[in-house]
C-alpha cells in the first residue's frame, strides 16, 4: 500500500543489496540523485525508489524466461506487462 512509500530502508540495507552495488556504470538510483540535488519531484508523478534492474521482479522473471525460451516476438504480452509495472513504479519506458 501507500504506507510503504514513506518508509525508507536503512542505509546499510541499501549498500548490502546487490542491486545497488551493481548496475549501469555505477549510476546513482534516480530517487537518491533527486534527494541529493534537492529538487522536488513533480506532483502526481511517482519517483523511482530503486534502479530499474531491481524494479518489478514479479514481471521481469517471467518476461526474461519467455524471451530466453521463445524469443522476443512471442513474448510481447510479458514485455508489455513488465513495462506497465515499470511505469507504475515511476520509470519512463516506451
């Protein structure tokens, strides 16, 4: 629910997570970057609280497995479900 959005995990948990240790060239998570620069998020638009690699594991795993087994063409429903989940988490995906 919404209550989980206001709760931040302890900093040591963030460092321990493999998601935060690895990633696209060691880029900071968008939410951390926004906090560091002091810019406020746009009202009504959710700001991602994690790297995109960590978001939506419940749709990412079936999508990846489908693509590995059947190829991208046959997995459009899985890909779209994952993209919708990412959008809901605040990521800007096509």
